[in-house]
C-alpha cells in the first residue's frame, strides 16, 4: 500500500467539499479533495432551478451554473481534486484508506474535512421494490444529467422542495405528472414551487399516502388513500392511477459512515435526517482535526452546505497557520452571518433550532470531557 | 426515452454514439453515460432479480448507494450500472440472484476473494 500525504484532505467534491477546498487552498494550504464519482460538483449539476435567498447566495442563478463557477474557483485556488477514487475507511490513527485506479493508498492529512452529503430515504409499501419506483433525486439525475426520461406517467410522493421541483422538471423534460401525494395536511415546500405545478394542472393530494403499487414485473398502477388526523387510512377514499413510475421524495439522511468510523460523537436530530455528528462553530467534530460540512452534518440545502464548507475550509487553514487570527475571525464572522440569514424566516426557523440543538450538544459534550 | 428538447438545458454531456450489448442484443448508447441510463433510454427497466424470491429490481438511487441496479458487466457480477460508464462494445447481462462467482475475462477468480 502506497503512502501519500497532504495538509488538508477533503472527502466529497460536492457543494460543501468544493467550497472548503477553495477556502483552504486560496489561504495557501495544500489541499486534496477525493470523490468516488466521475465528475465533481455533487448534486449541483442536476439542479436546474434558480436558487433562492439573497444576492450573496446567488439567488436567481441556476444550480448547475453555480456548480460551474465553483469548479472554476477551485481550479484557480490550486486545490487538487481526485475523482473516481473511493474513500473506504478512516482508521484510528486518522489515516484515510483510498482506492484509486485499482490501487490502494493510505493517505495522511493534518486536517480532514468530511463532506459526504446525504442519500435519499426509502418508503416501504406493497410493491415498493418494483422497477419503476425510484428516488426523486434519481429521476432528477436521469433527466437533467443523463437526459433520459425515467417514465411517461409519474406519481410523486412528498411535497417538500425536492418533490415539487422534480415534479416540475419531469414535466419540463416531457413526462406527465399525474398527481403529487403528501402525507401531511399541508404542502411542505415553498409556495412558489407548488404554484408552478398546480398551474400546470397537477393535482396535489395532501393528507394522502400510497397504499400499494402493482404491475407485471414493473410499476403499472398505484393506489392512494386519505389519512385522518391520526395518520390512519380512511377506508372508502382509495383512488387508483395508471402510472409507469413512482418517485419518492420523502427526505434524505446524512451519509455518516466515515464520521462514525472516526469515533466522533453524534446527536439524534430527526429534522436533520437522523444521527448527525456534533461539531462546534468551526465545523470541527469531537475528534480534533476532523471537520464536517454540508448535508453530512444534517440535511439542509445546497446554499448552507456551501457556507458550512467555507467555514470548515477557513477553520482548517487557520488551524494550520495559513490565516492570521484577525483574517480568520473576519471571514468566519461573514460566513456565520450568511448562515444565519439562510436559517431564518418561516422555512429556516426549524433548521436554525436543529442546528442550535446540535451546537449545544457539542458544548455539553466538551464540558463533560473537562 | 431520450430527452431531445429541453427548455433550459443546452447540449447533452454525452455525444458519441456507441453500441452496448444487453443480453447479447445490441442497443444504442452514448460513450461515457452510465450503463443504467442507456438501458433506461432503451426501455429496459429490470436490472436484476433477488437471490431468495427472484423479484425484479431496477434503478432506485442512481448514485451508487442502493445496489438495486447491479448487473454482470463484461463478466463482472455485482457491478453498479448507475455509476459504471459505457464503453463501445460493452456486454451487460441481467443478473439472476447473486450471479455465479466464476472468473471474469481478466482471469480474476471472485470465489477466492
């Protein structure tokens, strides 16, 4: 096994990892980003909708354009990006196991930033394993990156922003969305997205769930049913649709395997997608020198993932002496302010509360250790 | 089905047409696209069957996590076709169960590993 080394190793070349790389490398650190995918950018290149937020967060710019700009910045920063390379483990001595081009490497880094993102949740019901049932993100990848339509008649489950946006993107790509089903009594995502698909004539069934899917070896029909205020099925309210594809947009969960391996402490925060690693304001975990950023710290959205990446990159570079205390403090304050803006308002309040719970748990953990 | 017209997106990422063999049948594909994408475009939705109950499985996550899309690619079983990319002349077979752990064309004996 060949030994290699860098100052800052970043796992994951998505929104958070690339921002961390840009910040740390432009501060002067030697940075290596590793990602198992063929192309960098994570999920940004499948996001063709315009982003929200303020001007600093590039509101009005489409996700893939933000991705292109980010890649340019990372390239000029001098950070190295190693694609098609799998990080399979983080050992107790903090060495990183990497397989690249069929070769096994042991990578040593002074600081490690884990930015592995999240994966889609699954939902079980009779027929849910049939070909044609897929994650909404999977459908988004197929239409926006690979330019292949996963189906002609689609039913979407989940009315968060992913469910709403992907429904619209399926229609842009030429599919018919026969209905959108949401278990909760109200639509989860932004009104502006819901309005777009409503205007296109897609019925939205709130307070409904999928009862079953069936067909000859693949999805052909779906039956939905209304739920009462205790989330129990209401007999007699069943409706059947002929479909060929059912998309699940029922949340995501952080991909924390490496963080667990590193021995970091976790908290269980359901609104963040489950168990999430504790971290301080600098994004450093309970294990010194190991940082986290983006959806792996709790599922939010791309803009806050990028800001957390910025924070981790600045903090790691500063810890290695690449920024003066004053420079680091100034940059961190700016990032913290922008993160605060992202976690404000009607839709941000829940995420703000979750993040505060996570930071408090970190403080409790540190107090207990003293 | 390929998306040929799109209100927002410009030129597709993959351009060069090649041939992929699915269970011996030639299908049109683009070099560099995920195998699963070429199969989906050709209307092939069943990638494998499960070992115990022989139930069909197709694309679920499309990012290499769920393993539902594993097939036998150029003799190598359990290949995730959503993150394995098309080369001209590639041979892809539907995988029944766990597939036999025989040797592939590189002479690797999977049963020993």
